[in-house]
C-alpha cells in the first residue's frame, strides 16, 4: 500500500505538469481526491490493515492528500495569474494614442433655410408635397401654358432624357400634378431641385432649388396672394419687412408679378447689397391662369387661385452673406462647418 501511495504521488506530480486550464485542474482534483478518486480508494482499504500498519499508512496517505491539495492550490494560482496576464495583454490599450475625433454633422445652409420656409408655410396651413425631378415635357411646360416652340422656353433650356422627358426647370409642374389629383381647397408648397443648362458662375448653377406655392379655392383673389406673401415676408425678415409687387409676365398666371422685398440693409435707400435698388427681388407670383385650371379639370368659373415660386439659393445667400453660389454645391467642409 505504501508502494501504491508512492506511485499515485509520482503519477500525480507528472500529470500536474501537463495541466494548463482550470478545467483540467478540476478534473485532476476529482480524479485523485474526489469521492471515487484514486487516493480515496486507498483510504477506504485502511480497514484491512493490521493495527501496527494502519497509523503508519494513515499518516502517509494523509501526507499525500495534503501534498496534492497544496499542489492543486498553487497550480490554481499559477493558472489564474497566467489567465490574467493573457487578458491584460489582449486588452491592452495605449492611453497615449490621440483619440479619434468624431465630428457631428450639421445641416446644409440650404436645408436650414428650406426648413425655416417650410415651417412658415406650415404655420399658415399649407401642406408640403413633392414631385419628380425627372419630369414630362407636358407637366414642366405644356400644361403650364408653355407650348412647344414658345419663346418662354428659351430661358429654361434643360437636360433632356428623351424628347418628352426632361429634368424639370421649375417646381411649377407640381402645381399641375397636385390639381390633377386633388380637388380644391388646395393649399400646398412644393420644395425641390430644379435644373437648367446654364453655364456655371457666381450666380448660376445648373442645379438649384425652388419652392412652389399654390392655393386654389372658391373666391381666392389677389388680396389673398398679397396677404399670404406679406405674412411670409414678415415671418422671414421681421415685422417691418415691406413687399413691392411689380407687373410681370408668366405664362401660367394672369395677372403676374415679380415681388421684391425692401432691402433690409438700407431700408430702401440703395446700398451694395441691393445694388443701389433699395429693393431685392425674392419671387414670382400671380393668379393661376384660367387655362391652367381648365387643363387640370378645375372649373375657372367656380374656382380661382394664386401661385408663387421662389429660389432657395438667393434667399440663403443673402441670409448668410454668401457671394458665390458654387460654395453651396462644392461641399467643402471648411465652408459648411460655419453653419
Ligand atoms: N416657375 C417660375 C420660374 O421658375 C417661378 C414662378 C413664377 C412660379 C410665378 C409661380 C408663379 O408659381 O406663379 O421662374
């Protein structure tokens, strides 16, 4: 039995060296010291020993047990600190590396102003609608009373997909699309991109933005148009904003006007901002042409309406003192970061 105990001890010492996980160590403990373990098996046989041998073997077995318990404990400590070291190595962070700066994006100046204008019109009970940028000739021109070969098309040359499909030159086609679908009362604005094959310079871009407005109902008059635009101008430029309506011609309105706001820098005196005019043009407007109403299936004897269209870039550029339209589209972050 003494021999057996020595064998178990030697075997255990050898085996211990090969263990490298806490799980293996636990299996080792069970194998030797567990209820059915090898050492336990020996201890169970003690009863068969003689009186003299029992205390001697008992002592020896106890020593082996204590020895194994010690070994297991120190091996366990060793494995734990190895595991810790490994984790520390894997999770090492270099606190001296400069951090990655995550810049938070911001709204584009055109979006800021568009949103502001939308809020103003929403406050007056308008709905916001959208129309396609790739548009039929019919909606962009024909139904707006601009027939083929009409000189009014000259200032609105654009990019053609086919002979009858083009990139819209104005947001006015959304008027037609709206009136085709919805019967009065109608009160909408339609913001969006428009295109013209203009050469690029400080004030021209082949892509720009407009906001269209349309109101159709019974008994709508020029007074409603003036009142609406007046309220709009006051919300946008302040209570002392003044508008001036100049007679003009648009194919789809009659009468038509161009609308100026009194220069907010010089109050009509004439300065650099308004180029000495005292007034700054902000939009085109008019009473919807009876022909246009008819084309959309709305009886001009019963209904009337007004419409207007404004350019977003101009308003934005004046708002932020931007002197070149290209800055709005180059998307140089050094420029955009300022807003
Ligand atoms: N669509 C016109 C343009 O691009 C602007 C405009 C003028 C729109 C008068 C209107 C309007 O709705 O009534 O020049």
